[in-house]
C-alpha cells in the first residue's frame, strides 16, 4: 500500500504558486502566439523580447513579473508610464493556481493511507502502477497522469482565451499540445485512464445471457489483451493516437456536416474581407449585402489610412484583419499598388490598371470594374483561390 500523505498545509499553497507561475507564462502565450503566422515564429516569439510595457516599451522589473502580487504591488499600472494594466493578467494567474489545485485533488488521492483506488479517475481497467518500481509506482502513475493532463488542459486555456479575443486559434496553441499528448503517451505508457481496447465483463455476461449462451466464447477471453500489459509504451502511443483521431476527427466532422447542412464553409475558413477607402466603402457594403444574402460570411473594413493602421498593436490589427482570413479583396479607384500588403499575394485587387480613358462617369466605373457585381465576383474568386 502506498500512502499519499503530504500535509495539505504545504501542498495547497505549493500547487497554487506553481499554477500561478505557469499562469503568467500562459498570459505570455495568450498575448504573443497570435502575433505571428508561422508556428516556429510563434514559439520563438514566446521567449523574446523580455516582458515589457506595450505602451512605453520599458522592460518590467523582476518583481513586477511576480504572478498576481506583481500586479497588486503596482496597483494595476505600469511602473513608468502609469498605463493601466488589464486585471485579466492577475486573474488568469490566480484562476490557474486554483485550476492546479482542483485538478490535483481530482486526480491524485490525498490524505492518510489513501491509495490509487481513492482517485476520482480510478478504474480497474487502467494502469495500476507497480509498487516495486520507482518510476511507475502507483503514486508516480497518479502524479504523471495529473502532470500530463495539465499540459493538455493548459493549452486549452490558451486556445480559449485567444479564441475569445480574436476568434482564431493559432497553431502554437494546438500543435505543441498534440505532440506532447502523443509523445507523453508513448514515453510514459501509463498516463491513460482506460485501455484503448477492453471488454466489460458485466456487459458481456448480460449480452451472452440475452442471446441464450451463444458467443459465450467471448467471455473466456481476457478483458485486456496481453499485448497491452506486455508493451505498455506501444499501448500508450495507441491510446494517445486514438484520442487525437477521435478528438480531431470530431472537429472535422462538425466542419464537414456543417458545410453540408449550411451549404457553406462552417468553421470560418470561408470568410472574406472587403477593404476600401472613402467612397469605395459604399460599393463594398453593397457587395457585402449581396454576399451575406448568399450565405457568405463577409466583413467590410474601411481603411482610410494605412499609416495609422500600421501604428496600432497586433491585437487590434488582428481584430480588424484576422490572419485566419486569407480571402481578401481591396477596392480603390486608383492604382492597386500597395494593397498586396493587406490582401496578401492571393488576394484580389479591384482598381485601375491603366490610366486615361474618358467617358461618362457611370460607364467609366463599369469599364474599370467598379460595380457591385465585380466586387462580388472578386470576393468569390478570393474565397475559391485562397
Ligand atoms: Zn509603460
């Protein structure tokens, strides 16, 4: 019998502190992952530059980085320029501290003489740990499983907050956790809750008696096949890959079924952004109404000044032009030069490609493609070609 008898008076504050420290790293992930498009840049962006005030750019002192306390000591303002710092930072840190405590007590049995059986996640089918082994003793199985689940849960926290802010989930919030999920399953081989393949003897007996004893042979086979006990690491890999396929597959199924039911892209990949300056915004709005009537999710962005837009922070730029939406159309009654910065290489630019034609204005507009139909056509082209 293994005793889980760490005194709570040490355990609870320690778990809270650990969760809060990791929570402050989650804050960095939430604010920095969406700043780049590529996974490698997203990951690199987490480490540099060091924490600084987004307004005055000055580096935070080490004590300002203390989770929760740092914000309280500064009274929610930047030490240098006195800009307000969002209370969301300390709130996420504190909430993450609580999450660590809750998950720990749900997964790791505590108290005098507690055994793995007292864990909420206990099932006789799951790995029991080997009391003779130091690495995979019952207490280590419980700890490893908790740590493993925390990695996955924390990436959900990051993905949820970014999704809440910007309606996107960058690869940096999902792919590393997928890799950790599969690798952890393979390396530990004991962090799963139930085996990937098992038989519930009770259910089998019931079916067998209903069928009048036919299929009784099924009952004689072991509930957990031999290879699972023989090769725990391979089995750990099988469990995590199965989870990835089922979990990821569900999302893709929702997308495919949604597309079929709604007759359009259901997960937001099909959105199109129409951008214009001045009077052309009106044209975009008419095109927007036409596209919406057809069930296309469009948005119109009025961009009177590229320079002012460039001076905004990434979160704002992302909220106006989410990087997940690559179908983009620009409309301007001038040369199309410069717009590729915002519509991307595959975007559509409605504009003048030549100068000097004279005719009544209405005909001219039509000649150069400044009609609602032309903008709608460009939008469709952007959606299919992206
Ligand atoms: Zn500042």
